[in-house]
């Protein structure tokens, strides 16, 4: 027998992401948001296919990884009470 608890996965849709961006970074509230259920470099390739010329990422723990992969630091922000580094990558 395990003590594993079942948790529902949260639904993270475009509308939720738009609200979160608007609340935390009002200056970016007008930027488009599209879902991408892929990870790593696949996100970059998908963004290119969709016609984007740059993408953005916020992190409080993966700054060195992003910098090694060519992301540029933009600014420090706050999300859910934590400091977050905002990065941009030109495609």
C-alpha cells in the first residue's frame, strides 16, 4: 500500500496565462499568448513556425541554464511573492 495522494493537474490555459501576465507584468498585458505543450528547444522551433521573432521566459531557478542557451536577461520582477528573472530570446 502506498501513501500516494492523487492531485488534479491544474488547467493552465491561454486565458489564465493572460491574467497572470497582466497581474504581474502589466506592461506586457497586450502581448499575444498561445499555448505550447512542448518543452525545451521545441518551444523555440514552434515559436518560429508560428511566426514569432522572440520569446520570453521567467524563472527563479534556471538563470544559468537560460544564459548558456543564449537567452538575454531583461529585468527582475516578482511573481507569487518570489523574485523572478525575466529573459528574452531572439529567434
